[in-house]
C-alpha cells in the first residue's frame, strides 16, 4: 500500500495537468521522431546521444536501467546497431500517433507518453512488425532544443496479429 502512494500522487498530478498546446505537442512529437529515426533508422549513436541530456537515464522493463548517462545511451545504441548489422536485420520504431500524450512540466520540461511498435527488416527486404510497448519520456529544453532526459520503455509484448 505504501508503495502505491507515490504512483497515485503522480497519476493525480498528471491527471490535473493541462494537455500541451498544439505547438508543444508538435515540438515533442518531432523531437521523438527525430531521436528514434537517428538511433534506429540511421544507426547513428553519436547523433542520437547528442539529442539527450548529459544525465540522461533509460529504464527498460526487460533490461533494467540500461543508461545512466549520455555516454551509456550512446554505447547502448551502438551495440544495438552492431548486433543488427551482424544479424543482417534493420530495426525501426514507430510511434503510435493516436496514443501520444504530451503535458508541459515546470522548468522547460515536457512529459510524453504513448505506445510504440517495433519492426524488423531482414536480409529478404521484408519488414515485419515484431513487438510493441508503452513509453514515458521527460524532455528538457536546453539551449532551445528538446533533449531526452528520462526514458522509460515498458510493457513490451509481441505484435498483435
């Protein structure tokens, strides 16, 4: 019961927060799309890391805390891409647009929540929907650019067939 209280407080706080303006929602959607395009589609670990804060943290329900800094995130993306190249496949992440929620947070931050799908394209060139999950991201505006500060990817499950 005591563990549920902090989660309840967060849920009440988010429920009482006004949704983002259309401008903020579009800025966060664009930052999200760009981050994952660079990390997955382009497999550019350096550029992906540059889109995060120095103290970036990444939590994954299957892998635990997989990044504790920008450099950890860079290494994680590089490893993912190396494994994909060696395996002869390409990974793509798709934001489920209808699930996207964005809320402004104090101090030039924004909270993004939604669902995403994962696709793999093998050597045969055929892309397959392989899985899906939910995510929560906190973005921080630094020098006018949105950077991922905290990422939680959870509820990973196979694709609905």
